[in-house]
C-alpha cells in the first residue's frame, strides 16, 4: 500500500565470555501510516528477551537469594498519532 511503511530492526546478541551461544533478542517493528495530508499514525512493538534480566527473584530476610527467578519476554506496544500543518 502506498500510505503504509514498515520499519523493522532486529538485533541478536550473545555473551562470548560467560554463556556463548545463548542469544539475546532486541526486535522493533513499526507501521507508519499516512491517514491524509494532516494526520500520521504509528503502530508498533518492541520485544526484548535477555536471560540476564530475571523476574520473580525470591530473597530471604538476610538478602540471600533462594530462587534466582526466570527470564521472561518483555513487550512494549506503541501508538502515536500526529497532526502536521505546514504554512
């Protein structure tokens, strides 16, 4: 379609020293929509998976880690609507 553009970026990382072969993902996808001469919109997502970022970590009263937690997918959604007028 002539009024829709897609921007896509994916980055894959691995730690060479600590855990080689384990892939961390950083992926952005955005649809840029031209509604008319005055209104533009962007709909997109940003997905991150990094196994070094742990969720649900359990510690005791002394600060000792009982359960190191699990890595999870992080997701961000975005919606931008813009109005532009040139004079």
